[in-house]
C-alpha cells in the first residue's frame, strides 16, 4: 500500500513522491496478494488479501484510515 504526494510546485517537472504505507508480506498474520479496495461510509478504505492470515490459504481483511 502506498501514498503518492504531488510535487511542491507544478513547474520544473518535479516528480511525485511515493511513500510505502504497508507491505503485505504474508508473514506474522499479515496477508499477501491484496486485491481491490472499497470505500467505507466514513472515508476508510477496506480490502482483502488472497493468502496469509491464520493459515496460508485463508487471506485477511484490512482497513486503511486516511
């Protein structure tokens, strides 16, 4: 999961900055291979992973609060 931050100035071709918020490793109860996201009623993002969690083939659900 990552965040893109726009350039400080729109001039000069300065690139956007990418920051990693979370890497899904599939270890320690974390999921791996995340799918699409869904917006919640209050602006949170929800998603699921294909594998990981309590068992390797279970997957997990996650929430991102901006």
